[in-house]
C-alpha cells in the first residue's frame, strides 16, 4: 500500500503504490483520485485505509483540486464541507496536518521545514513546471516563516526523462524555462525530465536537501501511469510534521 515512507527530523513523507485498496479495474486497486471516474465510496475507503496506515485522521488530510497551474493555497486546517479550491500547491504552519498531492505521471513535490513547523506540497507536471508552481510553493512557505536552507524536499514516483516523450518544439519551450528538464528518451526522441527541472528550481530557491524518487511510473506496473494506461487511478504523496502532545498526552505520528 505505502510504496515508500521516510522520516527526517520530525518531517514525514509517504508515497503510495497502486495496491491494497478496494477500487475495481481500471482503477485497481488503491485509487486515491476523486475525479477520475471511480466509485466515490471506493475512493473514500481507500483514503481512509491509507490514513489509518500512516497514523493520520482521514478528515485531516488536505487535498487540492489540481489544474496544472501555479496557485498555492495557505491552509490552517481541513476544508471540511467547504469547496476545495483550485490549486497546485498547498502550505501550512499547522503541525499534524497532512498535505496530499495526487499524480499518475506528474511529479509530486513534498517540502518541510521542521524548525519553523511549515510544510508544503506541489503538483508539478510539465505545465506546472513551466508555470513555476514549485518556486511559488517555496515562496508561500517562506511567508509562513520557513527558511529555504532548512527545507527538506522529496519527490514521489513520476514519469522519468527516458520515457516522457514530447514533440521537439515542446521540449524546447520547457527548456527555455527549465534547461535542466531537457531530455532524450531511451529510444532517441525528444523528452522532458520534469523531476530534474524541479530539482533545479528548488536549488534556485535555496533548497539543497532534495531527494528524487527512483520510481518511473511509466516503467513500474506497481504504480498508476496516465501515459501508459489513460483510464487509471491516482497515487498520493503525503507530507506532515509531528504534532506536539495535546492536552490528552499523545502526539500524532
């Protein structure tokens, strides 16, 4: 269910694979995306399963209505019954509140400054990379007191530069904004390496502690890939900071 999880100085990062849920084909099985055509009850059940496995409360995970832009939402708590706004980045200064990104080839970017108690998450596909959603998310974190030099960054499973084939004109346009994203497929055609572009943008923002996922969603049958399957589910990536003990005594993991 959880393909990878790690903890660094109180910051928690988790990434799902496609197994362990209740969704039927073509969303089998751990689809966490609510806007891909899956049964809503199955999606809620899957989200609850993941939250429970991470020691989180499902209704205290903040999701986004992702649109491949650069807007960043600053949150202090769950959306509740309110409408989820369109955003491709979300940041918070609330410890114990988990932020989530949905992907099926795009690059999920998780960020945390444990000293300031600030976390951020960004959905960086090719359009978001060009739009600058990652620098915008870092900027929003700084506005909450984060220091880029202290920020820890992790990316989740995404399509790699060896597989993300695009027209040559599109590669050139992306490279004008993020030269490091210029890539070539394993079969010799034009490609874009979004994760490499993300790493360069983070470095330009002063974020040095960056780890990129080694999982390519196109190559891995354990992960959803829109480019490979078209009609498919969505993975989720989560970031949160341990909450301080409340009056009851126990801290959220």
